[in-house]
C-alpha cells in the first residue's frame, strides 16, 4: 500500500497509466448489439471493431433485409430475423428517393407555411411507416420463443443499442441487462431532449436552422419548433409502443421511461461541431469516433489524384442514404465541375451525366476518410451528414454544403457559423452558383483556416473518441452498470420536474397572504371611517 | 499522412498516446494564480505542483495575512499584498470559533425557524465582513500601479483562480487573459448555479440536507432554500462589487457576467459523491484531485498504529478550518474513544481533555491521506469536509460524521444515502451515542462494502483527476481559451433565458384567438336568436 517518496509515486502512477493503456481488459464479455442500419451502423461498427479487438464477443441482432449490416463471422455472431419487406428509413431506398424529390420540390417553393406543413406530413408518414415496421420486428422477436431462449442463455453482460428504434431498449429491460445507447437522434430529434435540460432560448431545435444566438422572433420560432417536433413527435411515437411494452414487458412500462433509464449514452457529438448545451454526467461525447489517420488511396484513385498537380482534388459525396438525385441536378453539378482546374472525385451511383468533364471521376463507392485525409484534397462537397462532417473536421478540409433532407441543413449551419463551410440551396442550384461557391471555398484562406482551428481543437483530447467509447462500455461491464451517473429525475411527473406544483403552491400562499392583508387593511379603513363618522 | 495498414495504425495510435502521456508539454507558460486560503488552497496547491512539474512558471497573488499560502520559491513566485487585519473566512480564526459556538447552540435547539433565521444572519454577517475585506484587497490591488505594471509585463498566458472571491476574475478581465476557475463553492452556494441548469425538483440545494429524491414538501422547501440562499445570496453579494468593476474595468461590467465568462471550470466534484445533476461542456470534474496512494506513516504514528494489533486504528479529524471545539464536547469524545479496543489518532489543536484514554493519540497535524490509506485504518471520524471525504472514498474507509457548519451536513447526507457513512448530531452528542455509532460503523460490513464500491467507481477513470485538471489547463494554454465549450446563454436577460417573453407572447396569441373565437360564436348565437325571434 505504501510506496517510497513522492517522486517514486509519480513514476509509479505513470507506469500504471501506461500499463492500463496497453494491457488487455481484465475480462472478456458477451455483448448484445441491436443496431440501426445505414450511416448509423457505419460508425457503430467502428466501435464493435474496437470492442472485438479488446477481446469481447459481439452478437448482432439484425433483420434479413438489412442493407449494410452484413454477416461478418470474423467480427460478430449474427441473430438474423426474417422480415418480409424492407425495414426502416435506411433500408427502403424507394421511399427515400421519393422523399428527396418531394423535399426538393417543396424547397423550390421557398420556406412557406405550406411547404413546412407538407414536409412535416411526409416526414410523419415516413416515421409512421418505419415505426410500424419496427413494431412488427419487435412482435416477431418477442414471439420467437426459440430465439428469446437463445438470447437469455447466451450470458450477455450488456446491451449496446441505437435507441432510434426501441427493440434494443426493450430487450435490455427484458433480459435485465445494463444498457448503453449509441446515438445522436431519436425519431423526434436530438437524443439530448430525453435526458438533459434543453432551454429553447439558446439550444436551437434541429430543423429550425438557427444558431445558438437567436433574436426574439427566432426564439419564438424555436419554441414552436420544439413543441411541434420534439413534444408532439414524442407524444405521437412513444405511445405507439405501449401495447407491445405492456404485452411483453409487463404493465406500467413505456418506451420513454425505459430509454431514459439507460446506464450510459455514447453521444455522437463533439462541441467543435455542436453548439455547447447543457448535458448530464452519463452522456459520454464520442463525436468523430470513426475518424482516423488516412490510409493510402486505392491505385486508381491514387493515380487520378496524382494527375491533379498543383491544383489538388475536390471530393464530392452526398452520403450513403441518398443514391439518386434528379438527372438535371446531376448535370448542373457536372457542368460546374468541368470548369474547375481541380480534379474531382464524385461518389455517385446514378446515371453518368452527359456533360461530365474529363477532370471528374465518378465512383460508386469511395474511401471517404482516406480521400479527406489526403493532403491533395482541397475541398469537400457534402450533403452535411455528420459522418462526413466529422471526417472533414478531423482532416481540416473546408466544406461546400449541398444539404438535402433531415438534419443536413442544421449540420451545415454549425459549420457555417464557425466560418468553415459555405452552404448553397440545392433546390435552386445552377452551375454558375455552384462554381462561384466552389471557387470561394477553394480560394479564400479563411475557410481552410477555420477548419484547421476546429481540427486542432477536435484532435486535442486526452483519449480518442473511440478509446473513450470503449473505455466507458468496459466501465459499465466492470461495474454492472453506471447508475451513479444518472440524474434522479425519473418518476417525476412533468409538472413536478418543472416545479409547477411548487410554484402553484407558493403562488397560492403569496396570494392568500396578500388577500388577507388587503382584507385587514379594508377592515381597518372602514373601522377608522366609522370612528370618524361618529366623531363628526 | 498515410500510414500502412489498419493494424499498424492502431499501434501508431497507442505509441502516440503513450508519448503524449510521458512527454513534456510543447511549451512552458507563465500562469497567474489567485487562490483562496484554507482547505480551498490545499488542493489547489496539488494542481500547482503538477503544473510546476510540467514545466510551467507559477506566480501566486497572496495577502500578507495568509494562513496557509506560504512563500514557496521552489514551487512558485509570490506577489504579496500587505493587508491590515485578517482576510476572508478562513484566515480569521476568532470569527470562525465564535461562529461554530453559535451554530452548535442554535442546533441544540433543533431546526426551528428561529434557529434557521439566526444561523442565516450569522452566515450573512460573516460573508459580508469577508467580502468587505475582499473589496479592500481588490481596491489596494488595482490602485497599486507598480504591482499592476509588473503583472501586465510578466507575460502571463492564463489566470487560474478560485472564484469564491472575485479578485482573480477581475484580474483576468483586466489583463485580457483566458480564465480557469478551480472551484466548488461560490458565496451563495454550489458554483454550478452560475453556469448550469439546476432544477430544484431533483437538485437539492446545499443547506437543505435533502437527497436528490424529494417528496413534494421537500421540493417546496428546496425551492425556498434556492430562493433564500442562491438567489438572494447572489443578489446581495454580486452588486456589492459593481462600484469596483465600473471603476477599474469600465462601465457595463459586473462580477456575475465576468465569472460566467470563464473559459473552463475545474469543478471539485465527482459523481460517486455528488448527486448526478445537469452540467455544461466547459465543466471538468476533478473531485478527489488531491488523493494519491498512501506514503509510509511518520515513525511516531507508525509505531502507534503498529501497537493496535488486530483491532486497527480509528482516525479523527475535524478539518483545517475548525481548530477549537468546546471543552465539554472534547471530553465527550475522549470518553467514548477510551472505551474502544481500537487505537485512535485524533487531530486536535485544543487543550488535552482530562479523561483522554491511553489508546488515543492527540496530534496537532496529521498526514490525513496517508493515515486513511493505511490498511490498519478501520474508520474515519470526520466533520464532513470534502477533502477528507474524497480521501476516505479513494481509500475505501467508512465514515462516522460529526458535521459542524457550512456544507458539512449535506456532504455527509451524500455518503449516508449510499450507505457509506453514519452521521450523528454534534449538538446533542453524548459519549454513549458516539460509542454506539462508532461500533456500528466498525462492525457492520455494509459500511465498508459501500465505501469499497464507491472507491472502485471513483478510481476507474481514464485519467486521474489531477492529470485531467492539468490536461485541461494546458488545453486552454495551447488554444488561448476554450470558448467553443461555453454555452451561449450570456447576455440573455433572465426572462429570455427562461423563455418567459416567448411564453407570454404565445399565451397572448392563444388568448387573442380564443377571445376572437368566443366573440364570433356570441355574434353568431345572437344573429341566430334574432332570426328565430323574427320568425316567431
């Protein structure tokens, strides 16, 4: 217990720290993962790789219709549910393409009330359909007694889930296991809303397109956004799982409370990107978890990039979600690219635009992180998905934003407000605008400098986001939970949470005392008047 | 930029992490420290030792009447202000002793309204006098043009201060330097209140003696505590510095806003101890920063402890603040100790009680951390100061609490609620009670087990609190601030912060619409009636 002098203690501590960093974890556990497909999966898989490397046994619950979540026996064991038809937003490409076209058409008409209402209706319909499919998934899962027995007997120590869909949350409760959420979004907005105070006065609701500094009218609109998306959204979606909760988990259970009860939240957020906001101790920030130093480019891309000379390369990708854009939009983009001195790598799965320039290379898939980390890359044309944005921040590449749907515009607002991106309106884009925008991002040093500053701040952390995420998953494994980090607001009804009952009570006391005082004064006044009258 | 395969990247990362951990920081900076004396200083000094070891040059601004902040040329350079009379709560031992006696007398009468009011009055008087002295200190400081010139020319890169007194905050603003606060308390309560949302429904105000789970009546009382201590306290204290701010820093400045503007808050809190509560990204938690593995005991204590045999040792300390307790209380304690089979080390500066047992050793000073870390130590009798509590948690020693003043009772409530401590009422203490309490803590394994669990959770961190604190101070040095972690609620008036203006506006819109609808219905009804009347 005791050890020499202060100096020897210091060196002891350093040696211990190094040992902890290099040594394998004490024990290897069975982890049940319930992911969400699409881009959500892409960076959850990075964490699974790390946990696998640390010796844990990973099992993934997936549907047979998964688009990205493949069977990878070298990395994880699969429990595959047979499901008719596509599941979830990210797996139904047809629904998405239609949504994108609708959104562009609506945007073209400007941000009018009608456009807002129609867009909201589409999102609601999409959400409703995907949640309907998710409920079917949950029903099949809990009714599959053979599978449930397997899950119960597998000796899992933890459930790791993306709570965008609640199957993992329900499973953790059913199996009585600690729960770790890997998340940024729930169906109704930022996951923070479920567990951390979020004053609408300086926390802009995603969809509002505001920064953290809002005028009175913006704060008013932000509050309306909060009510119509966060509050109405959760009031609409959560109760739709009540019947399943009561049936499979017992009466008195509901999705909102079960999710709030998670031990730990691995939040895909970093405050070089997100506006600083209130948080709680059981949120661990892991924004940029997938970023890593660039590996060499594949031979074809390397050769193409080498030919760019002093002008360098521009990279364009609209992400994994959207594979099709309207042909005329593709031609507009191709026309602008053809006029650049740079070479352009364009990740695009649609038909080859007729006017594609010689300087532009279409690829169906691209190693985005490696391209952004290549020193020849001068700009990133992005739809504003968070994975791409974090990679751009990590490598310090300025962004030209072409936001399409969901959170993409708001994500770009966050970069714009730091001077690290320029955002264009896709719905009214012409090739001249795009070219001018590109030239500005490429020639104005302020964009690259702002990105370099964000990059320096983001990289200067005691641990990488990946190490941090793995540390805290293992923390929950070591201690069988992390309840001591979870604020005790559970079980408080909303009026008690906001102290409205206390305010009402205090208000009534003050009112009663004021009333009594007034009454007393009145009586006194009358008595005095009577005395006066008698005297006169 | 590019580097081999994924595996080689992993090893690269590990090597980098080790290098970062072991290597000296890139540059060594001049840091100006404005501390608060007493126990506050004790663990700030631990951080200064670490920063000094990392090669930074430390300068400390102190008053000539300092009790603990000595001149230590090997560790830091001193700027010493000559001040007549004692400064601050912690330096005026006479005032403290009187306060303690008053508090005990009040407590003996029970927690009545009179007692509460009288105790509050005493605290207010103490606070007022110490802040009066602090204002004198600030006036002398800013009027000492030779000293101010020296400070301006010293090339400081950062101000590190305990914002309990605002001299450091004002200096940072004047010198236009990044500001790091090292804190747990401001004069009106928990420092969190100034920068993080603190719902009274699940965040108990210190002084309330509640846990995070409150009944309706407790929530009501907690809200009253919040209004009477936090809100009235800050409304009383902050404006008392307005004149100094306007005179030395210019019009429009005030202490509250200047303090809120700090880049980073090193908060002496850990959530194995404090109830989990909302926080903000620029708070770094460093509770237990002073804890470290025990060093061997000095020869006299070692010999005394060795003689304890199988029964082990009990350690008692009422902290650095209180040096005198009433003689009768000392005798009560001595009487209980004499009946224990354990040996007792009692840190006590008062007169030797006549009935002191042979098993009890009085010491004027004790290496608290080393005694608590000694495997023979079975229990810690503590007043509930946070330094001692964190050391007890770190070493897993159960606590018998004898709280006296300030936050001590509330600190012990936090340990009690985890089953790791037993708290007694000092004001009515008799030796039988004390003996029974001690026997329970010593014989019931639950206390030691609960402490062992807290200890395991507390020690399981990616960095030690000290490494974390030093990392973030150097982060602010490297980037010239940490503004990107600071939520943007500054400049919002209170009604805007709480969205009261937005609520009022929305309320008026709803009321107007309802009014118009009612009016329309009334007109319609009348029109219909008129038609009917005509018909009849």
